[in-house]
C-alpha cells in the first residue's frame, strides 16, 4: 500500500488518550462485513490499558483498563513487557504481559464498535520462566497459528491461542541460557526486544550476547544455531534498555530461491549492520574476518556518512528486498539520571532520553541504506542521509510509494518524514499538530525521575514517537504511536499500484508458493498446504486480471489452476502429481 507522497496534500489528525502511555504497535484487524477495521494496541503505562480505535473515524471505541473492568486483575509492571502484540486470523487481539497472556475481542461477535471483552487469560506456569524475576518481553505469531513468546531472560515458549487456561498441558519451552534457573544473574544473557518468526518454523531471538535460531516443528522447540556478535563492554547509550543490541531481528529474503538472512544492528558504540545466514551456510563461505562467526554474512559500520565515531539505533532494521534502512538514535549530550534501583529507574531514563529527542540541539540525525548484493555476496551503502532526524521511532518502507517513512522532528516540530527509497532524498515532510500535553502529561511526571525536568524544556511532547512504530495502514494513511496518543497522516488521495503490477505480484507469489511446496516446512506446513495456498493466491490473481483486462494473465492463471487442481487430486489419491505441478510452474513462468 502506498502512503502519502504529496506533503501539501497530507494532513495530520491526533487522537489523545484518556490515560498515560505509548501505543507502541498498532495492529489492524481484517475487514469486517461493512469493510471497516479496528485498530488495537496495548498502552504500556500506569493503567496497562488496551486501546481499540475505529480506523475510519479515528475515534476511540474503547479504553479497557483491567483494574476497572475486572474483579481480580493481575499485577502489571512498567517496562517493555506488554509493548508487543498481535491480531490473529480470527481478529483476536493477543498480548503477553509479565507472566500471563490475554486474548481480547469484540464483546459482540463481528461488531467492531462493541466494547472490548477479555476472552481468555492464560497464566503461564513459573516453570516456563528462567527465574522469579523473569517476565515476557516480546511475542509473535507463527505460520501454523501458534503464539510464541520470548522472556527477558531468554526463554522461548509456544502456546496455542485455543488452549484451555485450566488445562495447559506441557508447554514447549527452550532457553538461550543453559542452567538459567541456577545461574548467577550477571552471567545470564538478556532480551530487550521481540522475536521474529519465518515461514519454515525458524524463530529468531537476539540476546545481549548472541543471535539465536530456534526451530519449531509444530510440537517441540530445538536450537538450530547460535552466533555471537560484537557488544560494547558498557551500555553505549541511555536509550538502551539493556546491554547488547536493542534491535528486534528483521528477516531478509522471502522467496524460496533467494538468500535468507536475519538482520540486526549490533551493540558497538559505532554500530554495525549485521546479516546472519538464516538457513544452511553456503559450503564455500569463509568467515568475513578472523575470529568472526562463520554465520555472519556481512558486518558494515553505520555512521550515516558523517565519519562520527559513535552511532546507535534502538530500532529494528527496516528491510525491503535485499535493502536495509537504519536510523540513528544517539543523542548529543544526553541527560543521565542518578543511579536508581529497579525497573522504574530504567523506564525513567528511557523516557527522559526519548523526550530529549525533541530538543533540536540534542536530537539524533541520520538514516542510511545498506544493500546485500547476491552476486558479489557483500554489503555496501547505497545512500546516507545525515540531515534528517528520526529520533526514536521505528521506520517503515512503502514499496508502492517508493518511500521510507519515519516520525521526524525539525527544529522541535514533530511530523512525518518521507525519504526517497532509491536516493535518500527528502520527498515528504508533513508537520504534526502542536503536541500539547494535557495536565502533567497524564501523571507520568510525578513518578518517573527526571521526566518533569525535561518536560519543562519540551512541554509540548505529545507528538513525540517515544520508540513507537510508524505503520502504513491498509487505507494508505500513516499511523504513529506518540506519548499519550496516536497520530495519523491522511493523504487527499491514495495512490494504488497499477492493476497489472498487482497481477504480476500475485503470479510471482503463486510461483513462490509452488517452489516452496518442494521443501515443505519445519513448522508443519505440508506440500499440500503450499499447493492449496498457491491455488487461493492464483484464484484471487485471476479475478484481478479479468477486472484489469489482462487476458494473457487471466488465461495463464486458469491454465496453472487447472494443473494444480489435478495435482492435488492426484496427491490425495496417492498418484503421481509432480508433472502437473511442473506444468503449473511452467505456465506461470511463461509470463
């Protein structure tokens, strides 16, 4: 989907929340019967609230506060736990917090305007966690519709959203820390980001010391590999939630015949972009340097073209194709709070640093695009942009618009930045509103050390992105979590991809599914499942081709569908079917 491409024709709308916190991740439902959608988010903050918004009117449908809605609400804590969430195929909103998983939905089935209802709460047994201090850090959905969670002390576990909370059975769990229950706390690797999942059952966890791949086969977890990366001896920036990298792993390479990587920025004072081979390492591959893990495919210092000796990012790397885009989060002369014991001090320092991103003299500047070249098997900078400031938000890429979007600031004014994906040049700057915060910013200043002081300098901080994701919505608008609110950027018109481009993309995806059917999946996606998915994809593509008047594509889809239907029938009856699959592949490849 293309986002805004014309700054002059783009306006901003701000939604103030009734309580304190930051909606870090906006999750969209699939369309309801009337075509509308709901937007869900958790709001880590004092209320541990659940936010539900109508995407058409951009009005709050419900603000669910457990302490007000539930008789015996669980205990919540400030921090990372609960920031990550997901909406599944049944439009259920799922979030893991501290030591439990909550599943929410519409109180009236199929009515997005109905209040939020807690459908299920799953209390996770203590044995799943590393020790008594461990809590859930991040989560994802697997391709076989399971829920995977990673804890702050490196434990990974999988549960079904349909599990009976009173009969959990044996929960599959594995740890990045051997002997974690008895290990000295200082020796434990920690996690301060979320988990990534690929279509083959690969689950990627980044700790303070290493990148891990664990494999999920539909019933059990196993460790596939571990690769150490470079880490500074001391935490290089106050924006970091802990030692090592703060980057949630990003996956690069989506087609069956492409190189596949997991991508991070590392924990050095001058960070590197690091690509790890996701699957089998090529037989002829040599380590990129002495002492480096052979699984590292490339390691490129990121200085945004300035030659600076320090640069750091707390965000996951934005990836499109073989391109990776990194933002700079390193403040100039950041305020360091006095040492404070416990999680509250870390949360306070993190927020102070985020707020200072709105001070022009302190704000970080810089974005850089680095690409993998499959021919030379090396990485190189395509462009750097040292003049744009995206202080703390998680950027996104719209291929349809040809833009990299991020929550930027210019001279203290927050707004939407849109950079040309090919060149890095600024193409869109759409200012947000004034960022006025109600009262004392909804109560946060009184309990978090140092926050009141920085808010005196930048009182209008409620357009500050505070580490929240920039999301291109299904309506072509950009959605941005902010301090105590959410902002969206609305273009006058939404540029859709040309019909033939969408047809070609559908055929390409159908071909990729057919190619994947040869290998199956560790997570239980069978050859038959892949072929069935290819049929669904090609049916939709055929209809689009007919509407677009692309008779050649429509005829090709029909030929491939006939061959795939025959292949499935043969497969189900135990007959030879490979020739029919090849016939479908050849028909699609002819275009």
